[in-house]
């Protein structure tokens, strides 16, 4: 009995105490690490996995109707801006262009005739005035001849009364006087006719001058009107070739050979994958420290966590996602339940990283924004002065039409 009482106590309580101390230390260390992470990083970061890749989906649509005779772009293919994608039948457009070109050439030649007529009126007017001067001189001469013939006739009449001349001499003088009077009347009519011709020439010159005054052959209204028809026909012909408005990847091709398409019909779409962005939908409780210009780190399920993208906050949406939905929520009811709303945040991606690891529209990603720098604005305040997206493809067609018009005018101008 005494031997049992002298047995040493079991070491189990000491071992249990050590285990509890180790667990407690581990918990304290974990809490300390969590606090350190929150103090140095966590409080400066906000993240969400409700993030999706967005981008421009550019529709490829014809500007004129026609029958599809060739297709040069298909889904998943890469295209460059201005590349031919779809070709429409252009037979009617070519005929209309030829008719418009012929009308323009005719207009140029007719206007050349107007200028020639206007220039010809000046020497014609000078000739009319010379004719008037000559008629007036002849009238003066006929007046002198008439006065002389009348004097001679009167003299012979007086002599005949005294029987110094025979009646035949009187008759000769009378005939000469009548001839001189007829010549005088003819000269008078000639003067009137020349004056009327001058007035008519002046009126014709005014009409001709009004048709070409203050203009040139190239800028004449008749030529410009015909040139407009040529441009319209040239554009109609150019638009039978449906070109890519932007570089990117082809998606959603729906057009088929032989299909009759109308202007504005969607044939396919182009997605520029080098210009995508992210729309991160943050809870409204997570955005109090988010500012424009802050950096972000992003990972995608497509590449996994080993590929980290870097971006920058470029703006916060002016409303929640539900505010712009087709049927916005109406909370003015008695059974209202508060739901935390989400606000889209636009994040721009690094172009070099996108080139190395292209993303696709609609992919989901995880976004984490570093909110250390809170000096930026919460909303954009200055309007964007440059175009967000643009293309010069359509302007090329008009330039080609202008060059065609200039060539037709040059070919039909007078050769020196």
C-alpha cells in the first residue's frame, strides 16, 4: 500500500500543457501574420472574382445591297484594316459609273462651249460696232448725195421753166434724185439694223457671261453637278467590296455565297483582341478607397494563376449594374430586402502582356486593386478629346472618287 502511494505522478498533464502552449503559440503566430498582412497589404487591397474581359465587337456591314459572289474572311481568321472580306456583284454599279462618267465628260465639253461663246462675243461686238460705223458713214455719204441730187433737180426745173434745158434733162435729174433718196433710205435702215445687232449682241454677251461669270470649268455648276453623280456611282462601285473596318479576329460569320444582302445587314464581326479591357464588378462596400489611376493585378482561369496581368483603373461606372438593366429594380415595396449592389470598374491592361498572352472577350478573371495611392479622382472630370476608335477606310473611297473626277475633267479640257 505504501509502495503504491510512493509512485511518481503521470507525465500526461505536462505533455498536454506543452501541446496547448504550442497550439496557442501557433494560433497567436497565425493571428500575428494575418494582422501583419492586413496592416501592410490587406487594408490597401480590394478584390473581386466578378471580373470579365470586354472589348469592341465591330460589325462588318455592307453600305449597299447586292448578291454575294465571294467571301474572303471566316471565323477565327486574323484580318487587317482595309482587307477585302466580302465581294458583291458589281455589274449594275459599273454601268452606272460609266453613264455618270460620260455625263461628266459631256458637261465639261458643254461648259467649254459656253466659255468659247463668251469669248467670241467680244470680237463679234467689235465687228457689230464697226458695221455700225460703216453704215453711219454710208448714211452721211448718202445724205450728201441726196442733197446734191435735190439741188441739181431744182436747178434743172428752174432752167426748164425758162426753156434753157429740155424736159429730158429734168427727168434725168429727177431719176438721180430718186436714186439718191433710195440710197439714203437704205443707209438709214442699215444704221438701224447695225444698232439693233449691237443691242442683240450685248444681250447675248450678258447671257453668256452670266453662265460662266466668276467661275472656272472645274467649278462650273453644271460640271460640279455631273461630278457629284460620278462620285456617287464610284462610291457605289467601291462599296460592292466590303472591307475590314479594323484589324482583329473574325467572329460570327453568317454570310453565305449567293445570298442577297441589304445595306446594313450584319455579315460578320471583328474583335480587336489587342484593345480589350476588364470590367470588374465590385461591391459598393469595397469601393470607398478605389481611385482612377490605381494599379491592379489580375489572373484568369484561361492561363491560371501563373500568369499575372497588370492593369490600371481608368474609370468607375456612373451607376450600378442593376440601374442599367432592362428592368431596373423597384424597391418601393413593403417587402423590400436590401441587396448589396455592384458597380463596374473599368481596368485597362498592359499592351505588352496582352500581346504575350491574348485574352478573349467574355473570359472571367480575378482582379485585385492596390489602393495605396488614393490621390486620384473618383470620377473623370475632363472630356476625352481624341477618338476612342476610328478608321480611315471609308475616306479612301471618297479620295479615289475625287481622283477619278479630276482625271475625267482633265481629259476633256481643251488641249493647248
